[in-house]
């Protein structure tokens, strides 16, 4: 299980406030809320791990969920795109 308390941190661009568990050898389960300025434009999020594992999800009700049954290596990069595939933001995670 993953979680936290308090409100979302302020961001000046779209950002995924991620929580995850299970790595490095047991796979990865995680997700989060898409927050920040212009976050309503976000349609897809790609999570790419250092060892090349890539996961992608459609933003639904402001949330994304990722599940991998493969080992992952941190750090990961988060790419947020709009409905036409235009990259809105990229940031690191974990």
C-alpha cells in the first residue's frame, strides 16, 4: 500500500504526484493524481524506468495507474502528454 497525507504540492506545470511499491525485484504497482497548472490538458502519462521498462496509462478522472510484472530500476522519468501526443511536461520520480 502507498499513501500520504496533506494536500498536493503546488506545481507550475502538469505533474504526477506518484506513490508506488514492489520494486526493485517484484515488479511495480503505483499511480497517482495528475496535478499542477494545465493538468486538465493531460491525456496520457508514460513512466519510463532506468532499465528501459516503460508503462503508459490514460488519465482518467485526473488519475493514472501503473502495474508491471517485471523488475524495474530507479529512477524513473514521467512524461505527460495531451490528447494529440504533444508533450506537456517531463519530470523524474522515485
